[in-house]
C-alpha cells in the first residue's frame, strides 16, 4: 500500500480542481508557478497536474498574501538562502560606502568652499 506521503506528492489534479480547492484563478496559479513558488508536473498532453502538496503550498501562499505579505516576502520565506545572499550583498555595499567615506575624510583639505568669504 502506498504511503500517505507518496500519495500527497502524486500529481493528478488538473488546474480546474486546484482552482476550486484554493479559490485562486488559473492566472494566479500559473503566475506563482512562473515565480518558482509551486512546480506542477506535466502529463502526456503537456497539461499541468498538481499534487496535494502543491495545493497546500498554494493555500499557504494565498494565506500569506491575505495577511499582507508581498510576493517578495513569500519568496524569501520559501527560499531563505536567497535572502542571506541579499544580506551579504547589502553588507558589501555598506562596507564599500564606509571605505569611500573614510577616503573622503582623509583627503587633503581643499581650502575654503567656493563662494564663501573668509573673515580677516
């Protein structure tokens, strides 16, 4: 007998059934697929088929969006590694900016600013 986990990964549901189960439109479902948030299988006729796990992911996405999360937030929650990469990039930009500011502070004094008179 097939394990329950195996049954949940079996892709047998057409998009119309998934729409009824999730209250999402076909366009929304395909958009979430394009964004890498859900990966349906394809049958012999090249039609998308969804598993119960796919339906669960779509329900989670719908719930997160209803709670005010942006699509970028949902992606970060699904792929936390990408978020860490982004943090590393931000840290590098900040380091570069601090180095640049440090160099500016160490440069020789250019003298009085143009347009200002020095008092004698």
